[in-house]
C-alpha cells in the first residue's frame, strides 16, 4: 500500500504549510478541501443526475457535511443515530434519514415533541419497531396528531434463490446482516402494519453492501471472485428492488427510495426504482477505497503522528497510530503509513494504542519531532479521536473545523 504518484509533493507541501501556520501539535487530522471538492464533483457526475444523500457517519464533521451539501447534486443527510439527527436538525439541517433502527425512547419522545418530526425520518424493519413507536406516540406530552416519519429498511443482500425454499441455494445470502424483510409479502405486511401503528411511511431503503462496501480491485483469486459475485448481485438486486418498490408504491405514495453507497453509485443509480443514492466515504478517500475499480477517490483526509523515539537505527516510534477500523479483523483494517514512503509496521507489534514502531528504509531519515502521515482504512471513524480537523486549500491552512467530538458530541 503506497501513496499516489503525486503524494510526495503534496505531503511535503502539507508539512511546509503546517510549519508556517504553527500547527505542530499532533496527532492531528488534515483535510485537503480541494481534493474533498474534487471527489464530491466526481461522485455527483457518477450519479448522472440522481440525488446523493450524504452519509454522516463517514464525515463526522459539520463543516464537512455543510461543504458536501453545498455541492450541486447533493441533498439530505443519512444520519447514524437519532440523537445525532436531532442535533443536526437543531443546527438547521433538513431532510435527515436515520439509517439504522433505534430503541432510544427518550430520543423518540424528543423527536415527536419537537419540530424535528417534520424533518427527521426513522428506520423500521419489523412490527416490533412499530410497536415501540406506537407506544411512544401514546405517551404523555406528545402533541395531538404528531406522527413519526418512517423509512422501511428492506434486505438487499444477494439471494440467488430468493423465491425458492427447501434448497441450499435458497439459504445462500451474501451481504450485510440488516433487515429481516426478504420477500414482497413481508414488505406488504409491514406496510399495512405502518398504517395500523399510525406512522407515516415515506421511504424505502435497500443497501446492497456486498457491492457498495466491498473493494473489487484486487488482482487475486479472491478479487476475481468478488467481481463475479458483484456482477451477479447487481442483476439480482435490480430485479428485486424493482419488484418490491412497485408493490409498496401500489399502497403508499413514497417520497424516496434510497440505495447503494460510494462503491456502487453507477449501478444503483441506473435502476429506475431508485430516487437517491447514499455516499460518504468517497469524500475523504480512505484506504479501503483506494482498491476499487469503478472509483478511486483522491485521499483527502490525512492523520499525522509525531516521531518520539528511535529504539534502533532502522526503527522509529510514533506516539499513537493504532486506530484500527471496524469490520472483519484483517490487515485491510489497519491504518497505513503513507509518508515518508517506505515505512512499515514492526511485525511483533503492529499499530499500538499509544506507541507504534515503524521500520523500513525511510525510518533512517526521520528525527524526533518529524511527522508521519497515515491514511485510515475507513472514513469517519478516526475523527472520534480528535477534536478538530485543519482545513487545507491551495497551499494554505484556511480553517479549523470541530469534529462531532470537538463539539462535545459522542453518538457512538
């Protein structure tokens, strides 16, 4: 895993700019706003006129959310918790869909008691969720006539025998373990349950994570298998999504049908049933997205750590660095040291919670106090560790944006 061909110039320019600005306290996050905007424009072009909803979990910085939403082609936020959505609504952001179901009764009460109920949509995929919402709506201090806006999350995994039972193929499912709604009949049952529960069903979400969230660029047997599976899955999900959306639209006037993610923008937006696609990781361009064939975003978010010791002539140690990404444990979840080029983890330690030894040819040229640039495997997660990001543009530090954490918020 190496930096891009132009990265040496960029990183040296970053170092000079940070030094001139007196920004020497590390660890720190540096956001290249020019690359962020370039990624935004490229994703919008990939969507070919379909609206992109911004996935906040991949940004976790309000300044970045506002920058994304100010770009033509983007509208609305896909939040990751209801308290986050309530907070974003208070700051003036409208049209927020909470991407995951919630059992936070207090936040649900707050939603119905506030004007945010007109702008925030919560996720459901079962009658159990609807019973919870109905109970909240019947509780004290809820305005008369107040109703939840809900979105129905429907399974979008690859299921080659979706309508057959009793066979091994019928049990095969590839994709995120999300919604239990796997048939049209189940979807219709939930639609009728929404009516009985007194909620407003306004949207459908179907996230094909096996396409949108799995890199397909490896030139290995596994990479070949991933590409073959994704090709089959794209055909399967297009047919399945069209079928279920048509059935639901016969019963409900939907405002939106959301699907896909950064890695599947072209295939998702090609479907007539889809009205919007979600995207988040593509703004920052984390390490996992450097291995996609369809879209390789420019790395816009960088993490800097200080060299603090030299335990051996060919080894230096940075303070921190062990910010490992969520997902299946593996090397692809590790942050990658990208500059100076030629650094690698010490095999016996790897990235550490507090100290991270790095070896390789570049280590000999580093001194105590020098910065080492890392790229995180995923997009928003490392910003839970920092209070702000420095914003770089055209050779200058132009701003400093607080992260969610920097604004005193910790949603997950």
